[in-house]
């Protein structure tokens, strides 16, 4: 790992307050400022509630004309639609009566546009250079490999026949999944044969999700799965939640029996500390400078 990357990897810190008196409140200056939320759909309602509690005026930016049924335009001072012209959309935001002070993604579909608008408007964000790397699971792993953070065997394929040919040479089970998350579901299949892997790939490629024109095939690593939730600001990450998962293989997929929060152990060499520091390294490698993240890590006793 490069020294530059190591320097970006923060050590464990955490803080929390349940008192609303500690929350940032809207000052007089904020009356002339507005927060832009790109694709404020589904679970982003929690983000919208928090912003409104703090008194922030909101503008909704839809990345396309396709809006979720859960979209509530009454929460926003303005609703704008991106038509493909990035500079034109940025210009429309600059011409608002209130000055944009932040651009955040409200859902997965809004990440790319939020990255681009924040960069063009010179606002805090993650930039466009690694947007595809953060959104496509195959490129995520390849980026981590470049930074010395994984050695997992994988491939990216556009047909079931290619998957069958690739998996016929492997001696262990594999995972087949879409390159991009579909509505919060990973659509993950564990396959012990090339025939099963090809069938799983055909299901993904035959779905109606137009974002997935390829599938990832990865070696299946046994181990304990952890979930690490973080918030990052100016490149410094804070863990907000650490979970351990108990799961059962049902057919080709995992059924999650239970997810349990884990108290952090800061002892040198503890599994919790190793996992959290590894996640910080991954976030730095992926260019995450600002925002929330949700990372799943499978910990293997020998491989780490």
C-alpha cells in the first residue's frame, strides 16, 4: 500500500449524541442557503427528516423523469429534473434564489449525478474520478486489488456462456451477483458448479434492471460477515455502527437469521479493530471523502 493511501486511513474514533441541542441548527445565514438532494427516494426520507429538523431548505434534483412512488414533492422548495446537460443543470442550480451549500445523493440512482454536481459547483463531495469504481462492484474490487487490499479471484461477464467457461476451471464454489445493487438487494447466488453459475448469471442478465448488462463471478470465501457503517467528512471516517451477521444458506442464497450490534474492542490486534481499520483503508482507496457508507466484510481466520 502506498504511503499516501496509508496516510488517508484514519484510526478508530466514534461519537454520538441523542440531544437535539447538540445538533447544528439553521442560523440566519442558512435562510439564503439550500441543500440539493439528488433522487430523494425510498429510505432517503430519514435524511430528509433530519435536514428539515435542522431547518435546512431543500431542493429535489431528479436524475431522470423516472421518479419513485414514494417521492413527496411537498417537502421541497423546488423540484428540478436533470436532462443530461451537466453544465446546464449546474447553471440552473446557481440561478436559484438561495445558494446551494451542499449536494447529496438521496438514493443509489442519484450518486453519479450528485458526485458530478458537487464537483462542478465546487462543493464538498467525492468527485467524479472514481464514481464508477464506487458504483460497480467489479471495479470496486479491482481498485482494492490495485491498492493491495484484496486478492480475491473474480471476473466480469456479459453472457451465461462466458460464466460457464470461466467457472469450469475453478475448483471451489463461486458467488454470482449483479455489478450494481438492485434496490438494496444483492441478488447473490452461491454456485458449486459451472451449470449453476451459468443459470444464476442468466437470471441476472435476463432481469428488467437495465443497469446490469454484466455479472460478477467471485470465489466464495467462507467466514464471518460483518457490516460496518461509517460517516466520512473531508476524508476522515467515523464508525457509526458495527454488526455481525448470522446467516444460513438456503438454496443458492443466504438467509440472514440475525444481525447483532457489536461493542467495539480497541485492543491491539482485535478482530473489530482490524475490520474497522481495513474498511477505512478501503474507503480511502475508493476516494470517499464525504458522506455515509455501508460496507460488508467477510472475515476469514487465516486470510483475514
